């Protein structure tokens, strides 16, 4: 839960900033009071801690921390496929992270990219291809183990859910956009498979996706995904724009977004976890969120040294591309 002291600090900061900007104590008071009323009226309480614990802290086979296979474990098998789910289970994962997308005929399927080019022998946007056409593609076409997994298909969301339930894997549903459609589809999936309430979590970089999910079904465990400086830099830290003014502006937006994630958005959405890029996680950071009843999950942890750090020092869950060996990070 958010501490009372936190609320005093946050709203006092808002008040002071507005006073400095408007030079009006009346305007600052009205705006701060309005923000407080908005937060009280429209925020969602988190799901019960016991339910969140069952999802975020399942018993690991090795007795260590829970390990989640990123995109099903895209280094060990073609990402976002049934083969990846089976390999992740065989290799000791407690869960899998899967990406939700939609075909031209509105069928929910697993696909990370907006296009088919990187992972299949098809091309063009996923949203422009009908399911029957998608079924003809080879999801292992560009994978390093394509000979072993040749002919693997892009699965529907329901096929993936059924496979995960069969292997008793926790599911991290990653949603990129289309909050209304995604929330509706996932809500139907939860109604069809009630076990998901205690074995899955919906996560997104977009707070509007999580807010819509909680609005549609407040019993679903949710998480915000966050990487500092995401608006101004790519995952490998290269700038998104070469324009000096563009870099300055997006950096300012990054600071504001980071502050909002840590002080406003998590409480507004009532999340149970925050998924953070691995390089920004420390013991102090984990403690910060623990005091607020929120779990930290690191991504993408791909080397033995990093995994040892998460397992033995941080003692928190992490997401990895491989359960078997060191590999390069995917962003």
C-alpha cells in the first residue's frame, strides 16, 4: 500500500510546482485537490496479496526464484510458439511471457513484432493477414534452430493458453496496444479458463492498457512494464532522434514518465508488479517497491552472472531468453 507520508510528499510537490508555474496559491490548491479527488475516485485497488503471490511466486522446481521464459524462451526455440512453451517447461521455467497480437479477421495470436518478417517466412503487417494465411507460415524460418523446429506454426492465444495450463506454467500476457480489444479478448479467456486468475498476469508498457484491463476485470493480476529513458533511447541506449531539441524534449518526457510510474500510475492502476529492465534493478529498488506491496521482476536476464545476481542477491523473479545458456539480450 502507498504510505501516507508518500501521499503528502507527492501532492505537496504538485502544489509547489503549480504555485511556481502560475504564481497563484488558489489555482495550485484547486488543481492539487482535483488530482487527489481523481486518484481517490478512479484508482483500482490491487488484487489480494495472496492471489498475487500465487501468480508471482510459484514454487520453482529447483527451489530458487521463479524464472520466466521471454517470448517462451526465444533463444531455445522459435519465440511465441507452442514448441517454445514446451521447451520452457522441459528446461525448468516456472512461467512464460507471451505477446498478444491480432490477425486481419480479429483472431488473437502470439506475435511480438507488428510484421511477420523477422520470425516467419511471410512478410507484411500481422494485422493485414487472415488466420488461414498465417497458418501456412513457418514460425521457425529464421530461428537458429530452424531445422529442429521446421514447420512450427504461429499459435492462437487459446492454443497457447491451453498448452501453458497443460504444463502448469504461469503466463505473462504482454500487451502492446489496442487496450479495448485486448482487454475484451483476455477477459473472455479468463472466463473460459478460471485457473488463469491464479496463474497469469497481464503486463504492458502502456498504462492505458492496464487500466482498461482492471476496468474490464478487476480480479486480474496486472503489472506495468518500465524501462527508464524509453522515449528518448532504444533498448541498446542509442538515441531515437539525432535532433538536439528532440533529444532534450524526449528526455524531459522520460523524467516525467519515470516519476509518474513510481508515484502515480502504479497506484491508479492497482498493479501487483512492475517489470523493469535488468540494468535498473538494485536491492534498494526492490525494497522501494516491497514497501508498497509491489513485486519487481527483471528483464531480460541472459547471462549466468546476471542470473546469479537475481537468484542469490536480489532474490526476485526474472525473465530470460534462455534457460540453457548465455545469449544476447532482446529488447
